[in-house]
C-alpha cells in the first residue's frame, strides 16, 4: 500500500490532470503506469510502475525514446533524453515521491 503522502500526491495529480513545470513543459498522469510528458507540441509516453514500499515509483527511462505522432520520426538525442529524465525525477522529488530509474 502506498504511504499516505504518496497516495495523496497521486490522487491530487489525477484530479488536477496536467502539471506545468518551471520551463513550461508538462506532465500528465494518463494511467496508473504512465505519464505523458509534453514540451511545446511534442509529447511522449513514459512508463512507470507505482508500488508499495520504497521506492514508490520505478521510472523506466528506456521509454523516453520516441515522440508521439506526428513527430515520431524525430529522434530523441541522448542529451534530450537526459534532460527529460532530469525534469521528471525533479518533479517526483518535489512531490516527495521516492523513485528508482531503470
């Protein structure tokens, strides 16, 4: 079972929908195991696993690999991958959510 703070955070995130980050990019929970990350008109789906205990979230960084249509042919460079990963992990830390990256 998720601890109370994590459950409260995920309940809040589900209610408010999209969270806008400092740089204007956005994160939206789309399912128990997925987030949509967007910047400008580009979006991608990131797979996560929410679990009981620590860490509360496992973030699968390999899923930061392809923009959604119509930009699916635009590559995500290693530096862009790392930038997106850093934004998402900061988002989790700011929400006091423990996480692991795989």
